[in-house]
């Protein structure tokens, strides 16, 4: 190949990569942008699709957001979802972390069986597993309240918490606990003062995952709050969908749905510093 | 300060016996080293003294108290791990204060003790740093400081110097000796490095495959090894071992190595008579530094002339290590540096008859 031919080939490779990247970005960000665009669209833009190229509404407005924030049932649903999500994070971490620690550190007979049983809950579609859970919860009077739904979400989230936390605890050297023991710490003291602070990044990741899982959860929230007065945001969204509302309202609700998750992630991110065990052991 | 006594201590891990029937008496204030190759049971023994491992059978007494079932924190011990085990999310000061805080010592006392230990170990100014911001040597000293600040009766050190580079290691060896002299604590030290063992200890306990092979002051264990293992383990370069047959030359005992003969001095003849028969196969041992060039030998050594050929010369700077061939045997000798020695050259040497060793073949016990 001549020199110019080689250079041309390199350049054309570059261009192909560039075009490919642009296409990927459009595919990923496109829907998100469209959702955002619709949420700030006025009625005219919704009907006709916006300006000449449907990329921007005629007159961007925040009237949809305003309307939602004034809507009582929307606000209630939002707070219900938030309460359930935060409660679920707390319960699943409080139950899951110590369990994961024992599984990581001790030789428990039948550990493999326990691990499989933990995962087995998630092997069934939610639609199937909600039936026995709802039945049991009705008998235990756990329906139609936030605590019951959180408990059900914990059931779904705990396998992930345990698996993630186990992985984290296994990377913490046992010698740190032995040293703490020699220095006079009880097992509990060592757990809270040494193990948890070091495991924080991993537990923070698990917390974000659990929040996301609970915030977006539909089926258990729907059935367990069916005859009550409160509902969660995903359930509310489904109800609204049944009236075939305008695109701009739907888009606004979707944007509102994603905001708390982003905020929660930002808050928890600061605990996820790399190198948590740096310098502990050589 | 307390003494530590192990009586018939044994440790099993299932079928594997890690420590077999160990008897050791560590006196108050002494620095005792457990030394031996990897897997010999020295760390397991240390962990049993600490309380991190159960004692399968036998008795452990710390300060006279039966301690088999006492919690580590109540045994009056402090331990430094080979990996330091510093708490990564805490500062140096918090690491050092950890044990004191648990004992509910007052804030003022804690600050005083932290400053004392920072000064002792040359760590002043580093109190608010985290472990990841420290060098290896600094981390090691913080780990040591964390142990010392609790005024332990017995200080347990598990290969604390093995992660340091050679220069830092020798510096810290001197530091450890100085601190021991200053504080007078009872120290149990574990290492596989026999140089550390020799230089630091009041007593060395040599272990192999779970057994205690010999215990005593460093020079005694070095000069008078009770068995072939201890003889070959201490000393660098190690002792030369040559298979020999016990024979008689006129009326004296001698050792027949096929390519050369060694006369046994009269002083040792009784021991030989009691422990071996003529014609029996034995193992002869001589340290490289006890092989003397004929030019430098005194009259009394003349009886054991050996003709050798120089095979390899290793200049160490302060000494010369030579590999000498005698027929089929190769021995190592250590001489004062001499640029005139060349490979292939013939060299006549003499053995220091006061320093020769003889071992039985079956149980490897020393005859002398």
C-alpha cells in the first residue's frame, strides 16, 4: 500500500468510529432528551410535535411540573414512595449486613444451601411471588401500610445486600479483627468501629441499589396497598396512564420520578471512596 | 512483666499436628525468639500464647496464671502482626489510642501516652496521618507503638521486620534491641531469619516440623548444636555436612570420608566410644569459618591436612566464600579476602579440631 493510501485508510477508520460513537450517544441519550423535551412542552408542541425539526417545543413551559407539585395525590404518592424506599434501605442493611458478615467469616454448615435459598426468591417473576406474600401479609395484617410494603421490598432486596456485603467483608483482612480482639474490643465493638467503616463504600453501593429497587417497584406496592388510601409513584403513574393523558404530563411525571434517585445517589456517593483498606496490611 | 511457661503444649488442626509437645520456659524480661523454616509451628505457638488459637493439650502459664482459657485481652499481652494490621480508616493517633479508649483511660493520660510512644519510636508529627500516607517502616513502628502503649506484660512479635528492605531491617533490629533494653518487657519474637534471631535474642528456640529442636542462648546454640537440624539452620553460609565412617587409625578414632581422613581429638574420644561403633556411618560437620588455610594454621591443627581445589569464589566484601572440592565432596569455606586466590588453584586447608561436629545418622543427634 502506498503511503497516501495507508493514511487515507487510517482517516476513514477514524471517521467510522466517530460516526459510530455519535449514533450510540443518540440512541442512549435520545429517549432521555425526548422525555425532558416533552416535560417542558406546551400543548401546541405536543400535538404537532414541536418546531420544524421536533427537537424543541414552541414555547417551553414548566406548567406540567407546577401542576404536579400542586396535585395532592401526586405529592402523597411521592412521599409514600420515599418513605418506603428509605425504610427498605434501613431494614435490609440492618438485617443483611450482619448476616453477610457471619456468612463471610464463619464456617456455617449448609452455607451453600442458605445462599441458594436466598437467591431463590428472585428466581420467580414478581407477579408469581406476590401471591403467597400477599396472602401471608393479609393474615399478618401487614397490608395497607408502609411498613408492610417495606418488608416486602426487603424480601426482594436482601439477597442483593447479602451477596454484595459478603463480597465486601471477604476483602477485609481477618487480622484487623484479631488485632482489635487483642486490644480488648468485643466482637460487636470491632464490628461497628472497624468493619463497618471499612465496608462503607460497598454498603453504600448496596444502599443505592436497594433504594432504586424499592422506588421503582410496582407489583408488591400495588397489591399490598390495593385497598388502602396511599399509593406509590409507580402505581400512580400506571393509574394515570389508563386515562391516556397528554405526553407532556407523562413526561413530567417520569422526570420527577428520576430526581430523588439521582439525589440519593449523589448523597451516598461521598461514602464510596476508593482505597478504603489502603495501608491496612502490607 | 511476666514469664511465660509452655508445658507439653500440643496443637492439632484436625489430623495435622502443628505443634508437638512443646516445653518452653520464657523468663521474665527476656527476649526469646522462636526461629525455624516456614511451617515449623512458630507462628502457631505465638498465636496460642496470644489466645488466637486454642491449645489442644498442655498448659500455658503467663505470670504463673493458668491461661489456656483466658481471653486474649485479659492475658496481659500485646501483639504485632507481620502485616501490621493498622486500622486504615483511623489516624496514627487513633490507632495507637484504640486499646486505651476501650480500657476507658482518661483523655489526658491517652494524650500523654501517645506522645511518649511517638517520641520513643521517632514518629513525632505523624499523629494525624492515615496508614496509607506512611512508609513501610513508619507503619511498622505505629503497629509497635500501638502494642507498647498498653504496657503489656508480654510483647508478642510475629515477623515484624520481614516486610522491610534490608537496610531498614538492620536499623529496626537495633531499635528493637534498644527499646527492649529500655522497657525490660518480656518479648516472644517469631522469625525465619536466623540473623535476626542471633542478634536480638537472649535465648533462641529452634523449631522444625512442630518440634522444639533446641533452646538456649544464641552462641551456645550456635557453638553446641544438639542435632543436625539446628547445626545446619544457624550460620550463613551453613555448616558443611560430610558422610563419614567411623574408623580407627593406630589407637585413635578417625573419620573416613573416602577422599580424606579426620583425626578425632582425645578429648572427644569418650563421647565417640559411648555413642558409636567402628564402621558405623555418621555425619561430620564443620562450619565454613572453621576451615583454616594451612599458611595461617597453628601447630596444633597440623593433624588434619586436607588437599582441595578451588571451584567457585564468591567475594562478599568483608569475606571470601570459597567452594572447595575434595574428590567427590564439595565444602564451603570462609576466608579473609585475598585477591591471589584463583579458581582451579590447589589449596591446602586444615580444620579447627575444637570446632568439628559429629552426628548420628539415624536420629541426627550430636555426638559432639
